[in-house]
């Protein structure tokens, strides 16, 4: 389905999925490094995002009717990053996985508490995603290439919610590291708000922000991840 045919277009209003990291200078710098083939051909990547919440079957973290589970909460960040990196590696805006496998631990409510996905993208790019709402993860992104590796110690909150300093670590084939600092004075969500304001006339985010086709692809990939681990909501049956 083309995003140009969606009801939101006919309504004439702006819509963007709120992944602040996608419009942050940290991600822009990562794109530059990948386009420059700093680590050669991208072969594999890992993305993790998790936290711990006390079990409450009525909370949005665990309730099926509220779309609970880690995959649809912060697993979407990992998926959006993986699709972005795999796309850049092939000179595209984003890429869709051609294979999705997964494993998960399910809470008593039937939603995922912690989950892993193994993805295959065109060009034999492999990705491993880990997400959780009941496990402490390191919340990092690592990219492995034919000539080196890249690590993002803070991919999701970047230089901090109130701005500050973060870095991208690039290692060559001999494991020698070069640190690329990324400093911002703007607050994380302030940067995102500015990106929205700049894109309002076009009614759609400017890439690498989440454009509509990107969001639809991300949701399809997340649905495939859920299906692989056996997480189903009442809305899934209603839509069939």
C-alpha cells in the first residue's frame, strides 16, 4: 500500500512516528560513516533495548488489549535502526528483512517479556535484535563490517535527553579504536520537535526521520517478529 493513499494524506495533516534518535545528529554522523564505507561492507549488526518493569497484568507493559510486550514498545527502536543500517549499506533509505526468526519468553498475559529476533536482509546482511521489559540490557548498537566495526554506546537517547556529549566508536581490523564525539546543546525531544516543525509543510518527515513507508515497513517487520514468537492480540484476529 502506498503511503500516498492513506487517509492521513487526504486529511492534510502532518504525521511522523516518534523515534527521536532518527533525527538526531548522532544518527546523521553514523550515516556519514557508513556511506564513507569506514568499516567496508556491512556484514552483521546487533541492536539491544531493554529495561525492567514490575509485573502488572493491567499495565501497558503487560496487558494484551493495550498492545503490551517489549517488541511493540522498545523493540521497534531496534528494528528501525536495523532497517536503516541495512538500507544505507545498499545505498537505500531503508531495507526490509527477507527472513525473520525469533524467540521470546511470554508473560502470563501472553505478551513477550524478553525477546530476540534474527533477521536476514538483502545482500546477506544479518541482524540480531534483543528487547525486554523484564531484563537489564546494555542498550547499544554494534555494526560489523569487512574492514572494521562501529559501536554506539547510546543509540536511543543519543547525547542525553537534555543534550550533552556522546560518541561513536570505530575500530579497524586490528581493533584499534577511533572515537568520534557527537555533542549537542539541544534537548533530545527538542531536536525532534524542530525536525517536525521543519517538515510540517511537506506533511511528512524528512529522511532519516520516519517517513510513512518506513513506518509501515517497520510495523510489518515487528508483526513478523511477534508471529515468530507467538504473540497475538485480539486485534490480529479482528483484522483477518
